[in-house]
C-alpha cells in the first residue's frame, strides 16, 4: 500500500510485481483493487501492476473540489513520477478509459500502450449527462455509493459469477470499501 501527495491531494495506490509497468485505472465509484481478478495473471506474466485509487475513491482522500478528467490524468502522471516510471501501459475502464485517453493526448510519451474498455470520449452528450446526473443524485443520498453498487452489480458481472463463492466474496470486499466512501465527496 502506498500513499502520495498529488497537488495537495492524498492518493492511495498499490504497486505489485516487477517488470514492465501496467496502470489499471478504475471507473467512477470503483477503486484500484476492483482489478483484483486480473492481478495474479499480470504479476505472474512478469508485469509491475499499479492500482491507483482516484481522488474521492477507495482509500484516497475525498474530493474537496470539482475535478476533471484532465486533473485525474495529471494525478496519475504525478504517480508515475513518484514511482520513477517514464512510461507505462494503461488500461482504463469507463472513467478510467477517459483518463487514459486524456493522458495519451496530454503526454503521449508517457503512454506505452492504451486499452480503453467500456468508455467514451466525454460525458457531454445529453444521454451521458442524464446518466451522470442520476449517479450524482444517487451518490448524494445516505449510503449512496453502496446503493449504486447494489444497483450496478448485476450489470458488472454475470449471474453465474454473482452466485458463486468468488462472486459473493468480490461483492462483499467491494461493499466494505464502498460503504466507507461518502458519496457526495466523490462527485464534487
């Protein structure tokens, strides 16, 4: 477990394995260890896997002001600097994909490869704006992040996994972290 300061923000990360660096960037309201199912294969294959918790997510400090995808990408560039990594392969899911794309635009020399999964260029179209507004409303409620996890879990994993022991364990681990996050501090 590591903690570093990125422009006055305390950010948490995990740094596992050795070899070529891969940064796995989580989606909105997730956290770095949501990539746990991929860790063993990547570390065993000889990669150094970096799992950041974005501002307002996981074990990082709550968001204290509005932050943009550009801000989150700059935080990850600072993390690479902190770890002494010149360039890394990035894999971003949803919001993480947007951050990876922004990093590739802003500092292409720092991005050795990029995988963008289930993402979009921005949230500026009307459909996406309505979606984000719904998330913001839900997250602002008491236990909002946990309510969002319960609502989205069936969309994130298939039924056989949800019913398996591994699925139950994954959900419980995610729920423990999510329950500790104050939703309105994730979406400022």
